[in-house]
């Protein structure tokens, strides 16, 4: 890895970490991931998050210690029914938290 790339990754990690609910030590975010409602996203120690991941924290997202997340993974805490409710003419929306335990790859 060249020096410029290493500096960019450290700056990006610092920027992302400052916006999230909490971040442990020795965490590295590779560039171009997206974080929606970042205050609900909590990251443990020794975590690696590869590039272009998407986190949608309408509910709490917790990532434990010693976790590696691959390229373009998506963590979305909400889901909608595919069909409209016949009376309300709306789709039901569901919210569930996401927990990734320790030592997961």
C-alpha cells in the first residue's frame, strides 16, 4: 500500500469514527462506505470494514470486537412489505436491530 493511500484511509477512518455512535480502538474503514443515521451505529475494537459498505441505522447496529466486513456488504435495519395493505393503502414497515457478535468475518 502506498503512503498516500494509507494517509487517506486513516483520515477517512477518523472522519467516519467522529460521526458514529461509538467506535473502539484499532478500527479501519476503507473509503466510500455510506452511513445513514450514524448515531445508531456502534463499532467494537479491532474492526476492519472494507470499501463501499452501506449501513442504515434506523435501529441500532452493533458490531463486536475482532470483526472483518467484506467489500460492499449492506446492513439495513428496516424492511417494507412488498404489498400495500388493502385498508390503509400503505406498506407496513418493520425495524429490527442488527448485532454482529465478536470474532466474525
